[in-house]
C-alpha cells in the first residue's frame, strides 16, 4: 500500500510503500494524531522504518499500491 505523508514546513511529501493493511496504517496514524504516541512510525516493504514527529504531520494519504510495469506496450 502506498502512504503519502505531508510534513509541516517541508517542501516535499514522504512516500512509503508498506506491506501493512490499510486498517493497520490508519490505526497508527490515528494514534499519532490523537497524541497517544509522539512519533508516527511506519515500516516500508524493505523493512526500513520511517519516523515522523506526530506534531509535524500535515496530512496522510492512503492509496493503492502502484504495480510495476513489466514488458512492452502494445503497438
């Protein structure tokens, strides 16, 4: 699943491809925005952690995974 995170005072958004389901990501974002946790933590598909301070999150966009195109287009 593709997750885009907008960070306050940052010109670019953070894009993370994760193996987690949408419900798991949504619950992590909700906990971070409600103040239960100080840092939003997501793990990408290469097992790297992305940490964003909860008070700097501007928006989070959940999307479908982008499939990699393989092969040649039609003629």
